[in-house]
């Protein structure tokens, strides 16, 4: 009998403790979310710098006497009959390189008295990868980094959730 009364007392105590334990469990509250607009104060781009090296041909100009000799091949002062004569000479010439050198608008051959060499040229490119945005929402200033420029207004998500006091509220 003592055993059954002890068992009954334990069950009674457990039943009384159950509501207290249920009060400490905090159930998740649904969020109250809405969308509003904030005024953008400043949008400053954040740049990525890319560097590249390309090879460019750099040629030295020939001296004065060599310039005069190659001026007709360069197409610099060909007029009237000389232009006609050079084009006819190119038609009857069997050498393809001679024809190309005689045609106006083509670059001169390497052996035209010019010394050329390849020179590395460094280039630098900057591209925006993000934007640092300063904006105001309900009188409070905020800063965020976005992948795009939002313009004059920024759409913001406003969430309001009550703070539930813990078990130590006195």
C-alpha cells in the first residue's frame, strides 16, 4: 500500500509540473513582414582592377634618304600618272609581295628601311563589381553592399517580431 501511495504521489507531482513545463516552451511566432522603400543617399561603386599585357609592334622611322626612297611604296605622295603606273606594274609583276607593297593602303614590307620589334604594353582595366549604398529608412541611416546600383530608392524588407521575455522576468 505504501508503494502504491508513493506511485500515486509521483504521478500527481508529474501532472502538476506539466503545466509549468509547458509555459517555458516558446512556440515560434509567425513573422510580420512587409516591403517598404528607403531613400538612397549615396551609391559608391567598388571596383575590381584587372591588368593585362599585350604585345605591340613598334617600328623606328627610316632616316631622311631612306624615307624619300620608300615614300612611293608607302603610298605617301602618289599622284596621277605615278599611281596609274604603279598599279599597272603591280598587275604584270609575278611576285606577290611586290604587288602587295605597291598597293596603296597596305603596310610597307619589313625590309622597307624600318626596324620593327615587339614591345610589351601594360593595360589596366577597372570594372564595378559592387556598390556601397548609404540609405535612410524612417530617419535611421544604414549602409549595405549590393551587386547593383539601386537608383534613388531602395526596396527594403521590414520584419517586426515581438520579444518574448524569458523565464527570468521579475
